[in-house]
């Protein structure tokens, strides 16, 4: 268990950061490259622990995946190139690896066992195993396939029209990937639109995907062709520096090459609604994904209400938004966010318990939290609870704390942002 002394009482943060590759897009690039025919080259791949779990699982299924200095090269041979692994696949801490890979495994005629860490064992897998079973996949596991360890035997599938009770890109993607091996057309309808990287990237691999409002459909029998993918910077990683720039005094931070997919930019909407100065420059489209540079400055903030359709567009940013709200004048209400309870930790509880240790005024609710600002944060010993985003949020909180702050289980940050502290240090003057 690692403990780290954090930077505290920072007088200003200035400069530029080029945040690492997007986690969601990096996972998909490796998975789709592994089931495509031919070579796929992935530039600016995120070498975080989660994405490395995806690489190692597909290597165990016989796919040649080579990591070079600045890209990853995958030699796919279609779905039929995957071979039955001789050992259990370890998904580590990664929900995306588990759920998307189950969708792929549902369509291949062999047996696989999956296991992950302590946090994965608590995350609901029934949301994908139930629809995949109804397509014909044979899945078993703890509590009848609700939790890991899981085992799956795939094969010929039938298509379904699935009404998902949750807005989840992992659920949507898993079913669509299974749909590639199903007879007929498979569709998924969500209550709110979730991130659409799967739909966009399948297009880049030559697959036709039909999108109509909150319903996505895919015809079975289509194959993927290897391609070249440029992964944009992860807006969920940039979010920590967007908030740092807004709350640390005398700061101005530029974040280069950040993915600006509209299903992910809720954090920019929230910062602006709270009165923060955020500029977008150099907007362009790369591989069907919008990208740009973001410039943020220290701002006088006000509390707001966050809920509804906005939630899936910022679900991973709620821990850092909670910190932002402690520095806004007035009340911030976060609602409709019960999904936070089934992330790497129960993020309603871990955000509130850790920020309270620093002096924040937070009340938890059934579907979110109420935060009263503006509060001066003081130093304390805090804990990531093994959750990367809680760890990084606390590291930014420490920057404005008035005394020494120690972070327990700081190494959790390597899951999505191994160079986080180097990038933070580069902004100190
Ligand atoms: C992800 C989808 C989201 C998100 C997760 C990554 C993805 O999860 O929280 O970090 O890559 O599809 P849900 O699909 O469970 O909302």
C-alpha cells in the first residue's frame, strides 16, 4: 500500500499539459484491432493499467500485440483468429475490459474464465450477462453470473432489441459487439445517450452502425478491417487540470489535444455554468472524434444544479466536480447520479468521506450529493480507496489545502494516468 505526500498550498499553476490518450478509446482500439482482419496501428495509446489488462487478455487469446515507443501494433485475424485461452483472463480493475470483452466472447465458440481485483468483484455484471445470455451465450459465475469470477462459452447468437435500464456505454458496446456475430439486426435503446466511441470507431473499422436518437443498431455478419487510430487526449484526465486551473489562485493552464466528443464534454458545460473561464481552440476532427485545446483560468465560481441528461456526459468527472463545488459560492446539487455507487468505489460515499476529512461541507443523498461552498480546505491523511479518480481528485484538493496532506493508496492513479504527478509538477512555478 503506497502513501504519498501531496503538493500543498500551491501559489499558482501555469503552463501546458498534453494529457495521455483516452482510456475508453484506447481499450476499444485494442479490442477492435484484435477482432479485425489485418494490421491496426494505435497512436497515443494510454499505457495505464486498465488498458494494459485489455492487451494482456487479447494476447492470451493468441493475438499478436506489440507495444512500440509511441504506438501499439495489432495483427488481427478476425473473430476466428481468437483462440481458447489456456489460463484464466485477468481483467484487473477494468470494468470496460470485462464488459466489452464479454460481448466479444459471447460470439466465439470456446470457453473463457474471467477474474479481476477486489473492486471488480463488487461491480454488477448482470447488466451485460443477462442480455448476452438472452442472445444465446452460456455464462455462469458468482451469484448466477451477476459477479466475477465469470465463465463464458460463446457461439452462434440470435439478435435482440434491448431496452437498457441504464445509460451505460459499456452495456451498449457489449451488446453491439455480440450483435456482430448474431443472426439479424441487434439494437440497444438507452434512457439517455451514453458515450458513443464504439459507434464512431466501428465506422473507422468499416462496420455500418445505424444511430437514431437513443437507439443504436448493428447488422450481424459484418467484419472489421484493420486501420490506423489516433487516440485523443482523455478529457476525463484533463478534467483534473481544468478544475485545478479554476480553483488554484493565479493559474492559467493549457491542455493540448483533448478529445471533445459531445457525449463527454459535460465537464466544460459545468465549469462554464459555474462561471469559470474555459476557452476551446484549434478544434478539428481526428478518426471521427472531435479534438481541441482547452485553456482554463482561475475563476470566481458559483454553485449550480447538475442532473438529467448531463450525468452520462460527465459521470467519471463527478469526483473532481465535487471538489470544484467546495470552491463555488453557494449550493451545488448533484442528482440522478446513482450510477456512482457502482463505479471503482461507491463514489458518493468515497467522495464525501474523503473531502469531509479536508473540511468540505457535503451531504450525501440517494442519487448524488449536496455541497455548500466556499470552504477553506485543510490538510489531512486521505485515502484513494484504490480508486484512481478519487486519488487524483484528492491530489488536486491538496493543492489548495492550507496544510500537509498525505494520500494513502496513491498508486491507484496508475490505472488511468501513470504520469499524473509529473504533469502536475510541470505546472508548478
Ligand atoms: C466507459 C463507460 C462508462 C465510464 C467508464 C468507461 C466506457 O461506464 O464510467 O469509465 O469506456 O465505455 P458505464 O458504461 O458503466 O457508464
